[in-house]
C-alpha cells in the first residue's frame, strides 16, 4: 500500500487508491457515504420544513408590499428565503394573481424567488466552516448559484419592466399548455422521489417539535436540520477524501474536458429526478468542499439544476385544478427566464465565467473571516430585501 501526498491537501498523506483497501472496508465506507447523503437530504428537508413553519403566514403578509416591480423582486427574495421553497412562493402567487395581483408584479416576484431559493445550498456550505480551505471551496461552489441569478436579475429585470417580454412569452406558451386536458396526460407531480425517501424521518422529527408553539417549533426543526448538516458534512467530507483521493485528479480532468452542455444536462436531469434544485445543488457542495470538484466544474451543473426546477414547476402545474392558466404562466416565466439567462451568459464570452469569478471572490472573503460569510447570508437574503421593502412601502 503506497502513501503519497494528497492532491486535495498537499500537507497530508493519503492511501493512493481505495482499491488497496480490503473490499469489506471499502464497501462499508461507500455505504456510510450513502447514509450520510441521506441524512444530508433529510437535513435540507428539515430546514425547509422549519422555515415554512416559521414564515408561511408571514410570507403571505409580505406579498401585500409588492406594489411595484422593484418591491416585487425584494418580496420574492425575502419570502422564498423565509419559506425556503420556491414552490410555496409560486403557490401563493398563483392564488394572489387569481385574486387580482397584476401579472406585471407577479413576474418580478418570480425573478426574486429564483434568487431566494439558492439559500439552502449556502447553508450546507457553512458546515465546512471549521476548515478554511474546505470552506472557501464549498462556499464558492454554493454562491456561484447566487452570482448567476444576481447577474440574470440585473439584466432581465430592466428589460421586463421596459418591454414585458417575459409576460408576453408566458401568455403565448401558457395558452398552448392550458389547451391540454390533464386527464389525457400521464405526467403528474404527485410523486416526489426525495420526499418519498426523506419524508418518514422528517415527519418523525416534526412530530417531536409539534408540541412547541410557533415559531419555536419551526426554529427547533430548522436547528435540528443545521446540526444534521454539520454532522453529515464533517464525516462525508473525510470519507470522500479517503475514497476519491486516488480518482480526484482523473475526475477533475474529465469534468474540465467535458463540454459545459453535458454538465448543464446532468444537473437538469438530476433535478428532474430529485424534483428539488436545493437537494441537487446541495449534493455537489461536499464534492467541492472536499476538493474533488472546482467551482468552475460545479457551475454548469448548477445551471442545469436551475433549469430543471423550472420544468418541475411546469409538471406541477398539470396537477393544478383551478387557475391552471395562471399556474402555467408563472411556471413558464420561471423557465424562460432561466433558459434565456443560460443562453445569454454562455453566448457572451466575457460574461461566461463572471459568476464563477464573483463566487470565488465571495468565497475568499468568507474563508478569511466567517463573520463575512454569515453577514453575506443574512444581509443578501434577509436584511437588504426587508430594508428595501420597508423603504419602498413608506
């Protein structure tokens, strides 16, 4: 058994390849990784469930402040950050549009919700805070999603306010989809693979906290999720370094040489299978934190997940019995917005890796001082939107 320098950490030795381990030990380690990933998915679900318990009613109240497009974007960011589910935001939005909320306000809310939903994988990256180099990689990989959505917001929001092109496209495509009879379609959104696997454990933990009054039940549920993330990340990181050390360089080279389109397609398919972009992007954060993948390699996968969650929303619209036309319009706005963002940024060479550069810059700042990373999360997703809504409502 040869010992060499670890390509993930030059100061530590590692076993050259997990094939040198006894088969039983290697198999046990991979089974352990599988269980830890399961607990990581459960932790993400607990955080979302906790935030929904805390913020669902608050989110409905915040929607009343969406009186103009700018306020709509801020409302979308804040409400989705509070409930940690763009599906919840969209569901509330469909009802409000049916009750008279102008579609010109609803579209900016969707744009804001697209940004707010990226918070979950950023939470996962905080589990690496004890090791500066690991945290820099994980935090950069997580915030590349934020950076991309921020650039899209800055580009498309002014265009939407000026020309309303997203609304127009949504109405055209929405008319086509609503002409379909849901009884004639085999596509439904009633089965969620992630919820099917993680639901029993999440429900058990929610049952333990159900005796607490609001908002403490949600806070405790989310806190349990945070603890599970830290535990899962701590152990899965060490196991991935051990198991993938011999393959890390080859995997990195393969990912680097692959066309960005293949990474986008992989992220899209993974999100369609898991029906959760939060779960999909959260799963690649440990690979980045362990040094197996770089932010640039995670970036296309994240873009695919961004598109995949929009397709999931369209599938969900088929299950809507009332206001189906509105549900389709909102879901299609989300899809067109993300697809155009990917096409534009990848077609303009100087913009192609701008999200990666921004994410790595934020990752470097956060790794130097954890308070910067914490301030980024609290400020970008909560304080800035809340302050903006307050000022615009005066």
